[in-house]
C-alpha cells in the first residue's frame, strides 16, 4: 500500500513538472521535428508547385514580398500535416491546428502555399496567404513556426498575432480580381 502511495505521489509530481515545463518540451522536442518536416514540405512545394501568374505576382509585390517569383502554389486534396508523428499529431490537436471538425484550407511553408483544390484561392484569400509568406520572408520559417505554435496555444487561431496580421490583408484586398 505504501509503495502505491509513493508511486501515485511520484506520478503527480511528474505531471506537475511536465505541465510547468510544457514550453520547454515543445521548444526542445516537438518544434525541431515539425520545423524539419516544414522545410521538407517547402522544398517539395517548390518542385511541384505552380508559379504565380501576372496578377498574383503584382499582388505579392504590393503586399511587400521581396521575391514574389519564388512563390509557388500547390493544389492538393488535403493540406499536409505530419500525422505519422504521434506526438506532433497530439500537439496539433491540442492547439487546434488539426483534428476533428478542423478543415485547414491553406497553409504556407516558406515560399510554398499549399491550398485545397476545393478552396477558392481568390484575391483576398491569396493576400492572406501571401502575408504569411511575407512574415516568413521577414523572419524565417523556423521563427514563424515557433511563434505560431506558441501563439496558437495561447490565443487560439483567430487571435494569434500572425493570423490577425493576415486577416487584415483579407479586408485590404477584399475586392476580387
């Protein structure tokens, strides 16, 4: 009985330590795995994606992207996520990146924009995604991914600062082509 109590107390202490050090766990274990996968996803997008057309290039330049010629759009059935990595899957579900009822219509990995085939990537929606390209161009894929993960955990999708900035582009460029 005494051993069971010691085991229970030890378990509780470990849970408390894990809760208070979750940021360190995320930053040191999960983020490097996701960032590596994100870089691979960007490279694949650069290989198979479609360059922006004339109107899209002008929009990207107007938004402030320094190298709009590098941007590629990849039309896919489902926006990629490293579901095969169980820890990343659980984390993505916990912060609302993926999971039941969540449909990810488009996501940016560096200069690669992955968009669902059935998602109309009109001018305001493309502007939103191009702002994410700009954010990555201003900082780096690594730092934007890191900020976005922590912001999603703290604020949720709609109030995450990177998303708030991108949603402004939806309004600024609300007129369709």
